[in-house]
C-alpha cells in the first residue's frame, strides 16, 4: 500500500515503532515524536500487525501495566495516523497537480481538435471545388471526344468510300481497255467479213446490199460505242461510289460480249453456210436494237451518276470543313485539359501537404490523448490510494475509539426547505476544506462569530440516505457478530431525525436507517447460511411519551392504553429492569419473532400509526415521543458450536424545542415539557460521563434509564446530531452541536462481544 521513501529518507524497523519489550523506548517530548513521523513508513502488513496486536501482560490484574501498554499502543496508533494524514495530504496534492495537468492537456487537445476541424473544413471546401471543376471538365471532354469520334467515324467512312470508288474506277478502266481490245479485234473481223461480202457479191447482190447496210449500221454502232466509251470514261473519273451500277454495266458488257460472240459465230456460220446468213443478220438487228436501248439506259444512268457525284462532292467538302473545325476544337480542348490536369496536380500536391499536416496534427493529438490517458490512470491510482488510505484511517480511527470507548458522533445537515422561508443569502453553516477537517468539520456563524466543531463524520445537505447508511453499515454488521449496538438521532424538532431513521414512506430511494439496516441484516443472514450459521431474531418497539412507556406492538392498545390515559386512569405499567450481565428487560413488552424484512416493515408501519405525533409552529408532523426500535439477534454455528447474542437499538428521539418558537399549549405544552426534561436528563448523564463522576444520574428519566447499557456499558454507540440550516434556528443548532461534542468526548468502556451465552428465557434481553 505504501511505497519506499524518496531520497535519502531511511525506513525504521517497525519493531521500533511497536516498542518491543526488549528495546528501550526513547523518552522525549511529543514534538520530537511528531518530527520523526516523516522518517517512518508503514506497510499494509505493519498496519495489520499493529491493529491485530494483543496486549500481553504477566499479571492480568496489573491495571497500571495494562494502562501503560494501552497508552503506548495509542501513541503508536496516533503516529501511524499522523503518517497516513501526511501521506493523504501528499496524495491530494499530487491528485490536484494531475487534475491541473489533465485540464491543461484537455484544453490543448480541444484547441488542436478545433484547429483540425477548421483546416479540414477548408480543405474539404477546396477539394469540393476542385472536384466540381474536374467533373465539369471531364464532362466537357467526354462530349468533345464523342463529337470527335463521330466526326472521325464519318471521315473514315468517307475515306473508305473514296478508296472503294478509286478501286472501282481502276477496275472499270481495266475492263474498258479489255473491251476496246475486243472491239478492235471485232473491227478487224468485220473488215474481213466485208472482204468476204465483196467476194460474195457475185453470188448474191441482195446479200451485198444487205452487207453494205450492215456495214453502215456497224459504223453507226461503232460511233455509238465510241461515244459511250467516252461517257463511260467521264463517269469513271467522276463517280466514286457507283459500284452497284457498275455491276449492271458489267452485266450489259458481258451480254454485249456474248452477243458479239454470237455475231462472230453467225459470221462464221455465214461463211460456212450462206443460207443461214439472213437469219443471222436478223438476229444481229435485234441485238443492235437491244444494244441501242441499253446505251440509252446507260446514258440516263450516267446523267444520274453525275448528279449524285456532284452532291457527294459537296457533302464531302462540308464534311471536310466540319472535320477541320472539330480538329481545331479538339486541339483547344486538349489545351484546356492539359491546363486542368496541371491544376489538378497542383491541387493534389496541396492535398498531400494538407494530409501530411493533418497526419502530424493527428499524431500530436494521439500523443496528447495517450498523455491524457496516462494522467487519468495516474489520477485513478491516486484516488484509489486515497480511498484505501481513507478506509484505513477510518479503521484505525474506529479502533482507537473502540479502545478508548468513546461514543461516535455523526452530524447531518438537512437541506433548506421551502417552508423555512429563508430570504437572505448569508449562510450560517459552512464546511472547512482543510485536509485534516475535510468531511469531518462544520462551522456555524452566529452574530459574526464562527464556531467550529469536528466529529467522526459530517454529512452535507446533498448527502443521500444511501451515503449515510454506507458509513454505519459496518456498525450494523457488528450486531450479527454478537455486539450490542445503539444508534440514536438527536436534534431540534424539524431537523430531520425521523427522516434519517425512518425515511419517507412510499419512496424506496429514501428509505431510512432502520429499513436499510434490517435489509442488510437479513441479506447477511442468508449469505452466512452456507457457513453453518443460523439466526433467530425478535423485534420490539416502544415509545416514551410524557415519561410513560407505551408498547407500539400491543394489539389492544387503541382501546386500553390510549383511552385509559385520556380518561386519567393509568394504563398497563411497564417496568425497566437491568440484570448483572448488563442486559435490560421491559416487563410485559410484546416481543415478536421475525423471519424477513417484510415482516419487520409491516410492524414498522403498525408502530408508525400508533406513535404520538402532533402539529406545532415549527413542524407540521412533530414527533411527541421517543421511539425505540430493538432487534434481538441470537446466532448459532453448527460447525464450530459457537453462540452469539447481539442487540441492535435504533432510537428516534423527540426534538428539542423552545416554547417561544413552538407556541405549544395544553397537551402540546405538557409534551414539550416532558421532552425537554428527558433531554435535559440525557445532557446531565453526558456531563457526568464526560467528567467521569462516580454517580451518573441514569434514573432521572425513563429515557436515560433505558439507555443506561448504551451510555455506560459495553455497547457500540453512535449518535446522529441532526442540524437545521435555517438561520432562525442557529441558536438551537449551536446547542445541538455543543451537546454532540460533549457526547463525542465521553468514554463509556470497550465494547464486549457476547459469545457462548444462551439465555435461559425464550425471550432475549433488551440490551
């Protein structure tokens, strides 16, 4: 728990601190012992050894030796506590420094986050603008590329058509040359035929005339063929896309070739057979007519082809112009794309630079985050150490109080209520922030003078019922361990005593100490069953009203006690008796066996309805009696054959009040006088105990006589001093705090655990 000392601080052996009998203890003033505290360190084992150390004396009846050992043991405990207080102060200082460092780191981290966010927003805006520009440029580029591709496709189609036309023209020229050669050969054959006709004129004059006519017709045909050849040459030069029409011309030429072949055959046949010449000539005429019609058709088609060629040339020029324009636009768009690409490269460089800066910032942020986590871890460790030190301090403090036999005192300040009617902002109650008084001190201002008090624990107005119960839970646990435990609430009327003890009905979060104590006891009983423990529990509840004991669990009380008291006839008389073992009995008091907290809650509700309450000017529902709740616990362990007997007394005292402020009259006046008398008797008992007088006036009132085992016996006793923050009640608050300080100074003896004791009576003692 405690580390090594820093620097050259040397650690003394704990045996020196314990003051073994074989070592001589240094004798000197307390200031020297206090100065040596800083050079001594304690470990968990040392503290536990100190706490578990038992007094060993040669003669158990030698009280002086026991007293000296007890004084020496208390000195060592004080030395240990002082060392722990110094350690706690250093831990608190370190915690404060760590908190400051954490706040500075968080502030720096927040600034870095804000700077990163602004830079990130700027970069995001720049990136968005660049992306928009890039998207628009890409869209324009795609459109231009589509137009360019369309133009290139059209130009390619034109070039393909032009190349096809050129190939067609070359093939036509080749065929025309072949046709010309064939025509020349045909002319030669015709001339030979003319010679043959002249030689045959002698045989047939009519045949000669026919031959002459045929020659003239053939001449005309040749002229026509020459003209057609010229026109064909012109068509071949001008047309480029007339392949289909050329096929028809080729078919016609093929047919003409076939006809020419037939003519040659006919001529040869005429040479061979003169008789068949007329038939052949007739066929030649028909063929000539067909050729003429074909020539005319070809002439018409040539004209059409010329027109189409002119249109195609115009379209080709238009397409060439458009292609040039598109190439110019493509070049300009290419320049724009290059400029945009350069801008994009610049933007990407800027983005990379921003990413690098963001990475550096993020790295610094991660480092700061790690530092913050480290500081938080150290802070948590320091808080854990502080909590452990506080728990150990409480344990040591409780051990000292138990050894001294003091009554522990807790102070609780209730919050301001609307009915208080406080209009001033001046606070009469404050809480010191010094380390030695933190959570234990309270200051009260009256007439400009400050009165300071220190108790075992001080609960501020914002403390919840759970927070209060956590502090007394170990004390309640002692009842199961076989101790007598008494917890009572003291204070002026309206200061919150009943709320502290009983809580607010119907609100589970605001249950008081009595319901929470019962829940803890029954839960612990269940958890101890596997260890062999079996417990029997009995409950009794009474009130002291006008110095008269009333049984709140009596079944015939509404028709007996109350009616008899109001009519002046004495009701059932209850007598308080103490036995030599320190146990207390109340005769004829109803004691109920209980098995669960639900049964006890039902009995508490029954008792609350029977308790005496009334309305005063200081409180709407003022308790007019002292309420005493007693839980008797008897436990037996089958494994160890051990018996324990404990008692838990939870007491809600009636509130002290002044007649001038409460305005009580009649029955309320008698109740106030009886309450103030019993509380005054309690004060006299406390004064006598504080002064260690031989005679303590326990019998002056029923309340003090009932509390005699708690105030002057061997029980663990705790008092709640309930305080009102109302400035008009500052006088009563000071009286309550002074009384609580006197109670805290009382020594009532060391608590004694009751084991191996079984009552001969079936009912347990009050305690």
